[in-house]
C-alpha cells in the first residue's frame, strides 16, 4: 500500500515554473520547429500551393527525389564509445577557403516567389553562419544585391549556359567583378524536366492570378501582402518572360553544350570552377581530367530525369576514383544533419542544401533560413558526438553502412 499525504505548497513550488509566452508568432513557430520536416510543415501552411509545389516537387512520378531521401534513411551508423566529445569542430576548408559548417546553400531559381526576401535572406543568413551562398542564373535577386547582402562572406554563382553565349559570359563577368569566388556550372539541364505539379498548378512567369490562386492565397495573408507590396517578381538576370519555367528553359538554354564548352568556360573564369550535375563515374572522371576544382554529385533534386542515379549511392565509388584529384561535393535529398554527416564520412568534401533552405525561407523569411542552418548544425554536432568523433576529418567510411534496398539485377 502506498502512503499518501496532502502535498504542501513548498513541495509544489519547484514544479510551478511557467514558460514566458512568446508573443511574436514567427519566432514562436520557428522555435517550435525541431527538424527540417517541421519547417516544411510550416512552409506548406503559409505558402500558396503553386509556390510551395514549385519547391517541394520534382519531375514526373518524383521517384528520383524519394529514392534520394530514402538512401539517407537507409544508413546505419557505427558509433565508437568512451571518447571525449565535450567539444566538436564542424568547420572545414572548401575550395581553398574556410566554411564554418560542412554545407552551403545551393542555387535555387524563382526564390522570391517562396518569400519576398528571397536570395537576400539566404545570402545574409549564409554570411552570418560563415558558409557559402550560391546564386542561380534563374535567381530573382541580382548579383550585386546578393554581394551587398553578404559583403564579407563567400558567394558562388551558378551558370546555365544559354544559346546566347555572350549574354551568359556577361553574367559570369559580373559575378567575378562582384567578388564571387566560385562558379558552379550546371550540366544536367539540356532541356527542362517534366515538372508535373507546376503544369497542374498553371505555374508561370510572372504568376498568373486565377480565381483558384486567389482563393488559395487568401488564408495566407502575409505571403499575399508581401507579394503585392514588393518589387514585381522577375528573374534578375533574364529579360521579361511570359510563360512557364520549362518553356523558358527550352527557349533559352543550349542543348548543344559539350566538354569543349566546359573547358572554354573554365578558361574564362578567374576563380574556382565546380561542375554540378554529375551522375556517373565516367563523367566524374572526364570533368576531373579537365582540371576542375570540384564536382557536385547531383540529379538536380530529382527535378530533371526521373529514375536518375542516387547521388549518395554514387558517392563512395566517385570518391575512390577521383577524390584524390578534385573535391567531391553532394546534394539532393539532404533533410538532416545526420544526412550531411553520412555524406562526409563516405568522402564528400562538402554538401549543398536547396529545399531545406527554401522550407526555412517559406516558414519565416531570413529568420527561417537562420533556423534551418541552426537545426542542421545542431544535428551535425549531436551526430558526431554520438559517433565519438570531434572533427569532420575523423569521419571515415567505417562509420557508415549504406543498407541495400534497390539492388541492380545482373545484366545479361
């Protein structure tokens, strides 16, 4: 039998500590977000469907994106115990310069559609965190505005080669003059992928206001007010366009680009050059032979060829083949700090986040991007401590097993 008594006030006092309520709705929401998936949930609630789906979706049946994310879920870690992990160092040297964290912000297009602050918020947050920010050719903030938002940080420019080579290289020249230190040449978009969510939503540039889009936006007043009271949405590096993103890509982008063109671009650029969109070991070898400074294993976030190779699965073999000659970076499917740790352990020098950054942006503008970076940094540090390592250099393939789910059948 339990002996019971009437509790005394002094016994209850230590239990009666109430948290001061946060009256700022944005801060309250972001503080409650503990994962990137939490930020995605907030973003979906606060962003009109067409804009959210442009970020969230991928090509055709969206198998490439799901498989990429699943590949990170199919990771088994192997921790070491009884190590002093009282402090951990998350910094690294990437392309010859420091980064406070082993990830940077990937280039994203049409970013001010997600939130009016757009690339300026991303660049400012990256600068404050000490990580690189990448501006897309399809960005909605100018090269100069991004440089002003991140004047002392590392800015990278992502290039799509247009049919008009002169205009393409004029952008490259502007980026160099603005102090951008790295050129990311994206090579996996000879034509636009079939992004079916965008077609079904009637997503176009500039956005077309239909009864459906107005009704969908009405419960999201902050987005609506920002959209109507800020600079009209347009691509900062492209003349006015009326049509879908896919139509723009097919009209402007050059499907004839070859390795010879890549070598020519390399000769024009004074800084570091990285090739983004590598999806085979053979192509990794060929671009490495050109003397590039790095490559990004990426299937464009699943937004181009559906059923494309899974970048995380390619990583160990590509690192074995070319990792001694060039830096191997990784994107596509990253949704947690544990994903980043697994990538570094298997040999990636660096990683890039695209959707994770945009979920934070949609959830809360600049503060949301700050929260994205904070969540990932916390997860990286915690995962490293639990693995028994105190620096990125201590991570090795021995810490990770890629569990097999999709195993190729033998070819006859």
